[in-house]
C-alpha cells in the first residue's frame, strides 16, 4: 500500500498543478455575452473544434428524448439516480433505502412502512444506506428492462425495484451478515441475485474476539432467488455459502460458456485485523497487512451445483437462513481458488463468457483467466489447497494473458468492437485494450480518480459500444466547489471511433456531470427503448405494492368518513383541483386510517398529499391509491393540501383536518 500512497501524493501535486494551469487558461473564457451565430458564439467562448464536437454530440433539443438511460447507484443517498444519455440530464432519483419526500417514499404509507421495517436490523430503524451496484434484470444475458436490484453495503441489504413504475418494492436484509459488497449481480436469466460479503465477521452477527479470527470469522456469498412471477426475491428459496475469512469483494455471474458459475475476487487473504493496542508488536494497519501478499484468491463457485446441494438439504442454519458449510463446498466441489495478483479488485466476465478479467489495484496489469483452462484444471484435479482446504488452481494454469494497462486498474467493461475498457484509479484514466490480442490500444485521461466505469450495456452478452461513463471520485478543479465537500464527476466518453494516431486512440470526452448527492459507485446503461414504464397506472385505485387494483380503494362517489368506536376511516379521492372530503374531524386519540386515490387518469397529473404536523407526504400518481395510518395524538387544526402544482387552482386543493381535544 505504501507505493500506492506515494503515487497518490504525487498525483495530488500533479492535479493541483493542472488545476492552476487550467484556471489560468480558462479565465476569460466561458463567460461574457453569447448570442448571434454559432460561429460568433464559438469565437466569443473560445471553444475548440473538439469542444464544439462534444457539445453537439450531447446537445439534446427540447422535446428530443435520450437514446440511453443510465441507472447509477446513489451511494450514501441510499437511492438510485436515473440519468438520460447522452444529454446527462437527471430524470429521477428513485427512493430506495432512504425516505424520499417528493415521491412520498417512506412518509406515512403503510405499505412502504412495512418495506422499510423489513430492512431494519439490530433493533434500529435504518434511515440510510450505501448503495453500490445496481443490476438490471437480464434475459439470456441481455438487459430486459424489467427489474433493477441494488445492494446496501453498509447493512447488507438488497432492494428490488419494478421498472414499470420505477418504484422500490422490496428490501431483503441479509440474515447472516451485517455488511456486503459483491452485490448485486444477476445470473443470465435473473434466477439468482448475487450478494457477496466484504469484511469477515462471525456469521449471524455473533460476537467473537479478534484473536479467534481465523476460526470463527467467516466470509460469505449469498444467492437470492428471484421469482419473476411475484416480482420478489423469494427468501425461502435463497441460501448462502460459507467462505474463508478473506474479504470477498466484487462478484460476477458466468454467462454462455461459463453459465452456471459465479466468480468473486477477494483481498486480505492475509487476514489482517488491524493495529492491536494491547500488543506493542502489532503496529501494522489493515491497509498494510492486507496488501502484504503477492496474491489473493479469485473464488470460482459452481452455482448450479451449489443450488442443488442447498435444495437437497446440504445446509446448516444461521439465524434461520440456510448456509452451505465450507467443508460441504469443498467435498462437493463447489468452490475453487485461483491466485490473483496484488490487491485485486473487480471480476468481470467477458461478453462471450470465455474469460474473467481481474484487476490488481497495486499491479499495473489486468489478469485474464480462461474459463476453459479453469474447467480443465478442475477436471484434472490433484490440486493443492489453502489452509482451509479449498483447492487452488495455479495462476499459470488458469491464466490466458496479462495486459499492462497502467496504475491502479479496477473495473472492466466491454464494447461491440471487441475492446475492453478498464478504469485506472491512480492514473486517472480509462484504458482501451483488445480482447484476444491482449494489447493495450490507448488511454483517455479522466478527472479524477475513477472508480467504476459503465459502458452501454457493457456487461451483457451484447454490449452496444458508443458510450462509456467514468464514475470519478474526485472533481477538484472541474466545477465551482460548494464548500469543502466536492461533487463527484461523471464523465461521458464517446468510444465509437478508433484512431491509432490520436492520443486517446480516438476516444473523446464529451461531457462532465457533477453529482452532488452521494458517491455513486457503479451504473448500468440500457437502451431507452428496452424500458416500457407506465405513463399512468393501468387502472384507478392501483396499489403499487401489489401492482393490482385494490378492492377497497376509494373511488369517485364513495368518499366519506366512517367511525367505528375510536377507529376512523377516511376514504378520499383527489382530482384536479380538490380533495373529497374537504373536511375531516376526529377526536384526539382516535386511530385514523386514511385511504386516498388519485382518480385523475391524465399523464403527469400527480397530486401530493401533505399533512403538516404528522410527517405525512404522499405522491399520488395518476390512478394510484395509498393508505396512511396514524393516531391523532396532537389536537388542533391541520390543513392538508396538495403538494404538486397540478392546476391553476392547485392552491385551492386543500382541506381541514380537525382534531378535537373534547
Ligand atoms: S467497488 S470502485 Cu463498491 Cu464496486 Cu470498485
Ligand atoms: Cu393537486 Cu395540486
């Protein structure tokens, strides 16, 4: 890790120098009046030919729709960002693990409260998440535009989002682990959603002292079974594999040639656990301890066989969840290791499923493993094992090639011309290299310190090419900085052209998009015409939780208030521009069930329902019904109102909720 730190410091100096240079060059440009002919504007703003080409490549005239849609993790926001490409316009933030007031996500809806409750852990109401890897559902290895999954690294949760209404439908909390990382990735027909672990700990959140790390701490990978019919992860058909206490990292599902298998890279096979204050000899921080060895282990897992073993009872229970013990995995031939050089990151299966690309954060190469060779080695047997008894396939046996790309390689995606693209964190660049030839073709600088990259459908069996987005962690001199917390930077790159004579091999930077809402980790980019979201809900009284009409949803004509003892039920409709009823009176202490349907059926005619003092905010999209329940603990006069500017008389869309203290 020392080497990395040095580079890092050097980089900061270089970056600072570049910043000053950029500032000196750009002062005087980019301001002043514009207007007049295109030529005059170009002249006035001092734009180069490249600038102009970039501008016209992304400029999307009013009313023209984007060709691609990017789903980016929202990082700390716990949400998902939906971004149109190439315009890079933010279209929506999908409320996932964090309440989202505009969508009324988590502000009173009974159905949503149940979803939030299902994601709680340790007796805590979890109100944030660290979303990392969105995964679009696939059919035969290609995005089908139906579902989206995303993991919460902080709390080991996975969410299911329905792309008919772009709303979250489900959380599953991992019963055996508190945090995760290698999720979510889907198998080619979305039968399984992968959630790999990260920091080893005793399974089931038990206590064990760090002295017993080697025996009692475990790694894990969880396989969630997705049921397309119900649109939910079936927790009862899911299972996990116990793994050695190495820090499993990024996973990927095999496809075509490697269908039925999954791979996960790992680090800290050294099992460093940090500086021990009680032991003056142990002064090694985790970053150094975990980077000591030349190799860690790529985990190669026979998912098809593991699912059989789990289905046939080859599991033990941890916290009520079936886990295949490590010995079983070894006996049944479910798990193999292959060494991977120097603090690896990323494990990306090529579009044909023939190869696995693993980057070494502290190695300038990517290592390409041949699926054929791995299977051959498994077939041949006679393998040495690690200290837990897991068979190790020698690196040289499994290796197809290594390509030297630059410093700090992380993640790899693919295009339609046989190129692979790898992010280089320390070099702040994206390298383009040729599959099969295993040759570096060129690199394009990015600003700065890229983590993931996303290519259009770039992790499927048929990548589109055209665009790659760099998900940069640092933005230093790229934007006005709003205080010391800087935005992240998404950079859109055109990868259509191949030009060996150009500095960047023909790749061109088109656009910088600041993201000031969390650290997006990964994104997936789908052709927009594969998505078929509803414009309005199919019928009035639609319950987004069940995606069907709710039998007792209020409808025009049956509105009213019903009292049964201390229970008051309000049946309300919303239509431009009034609520019915407009007066509701209850007694302090009554339990109130408030059903409300937006009976408007025109596109975009959303009403909001805001109830001050009771923390209630709903978004009622055309046709939608919702139910809130609360105790009228606070007496007074509460004016509920519509919080979406829905018509000229939107301000008049209000009513009185009177809580009588008697
Ligand atoms: S990781 S920057 Cu959370 Cu996906 Cu590699
Ligand atoms: Cu409905 Cu404003």
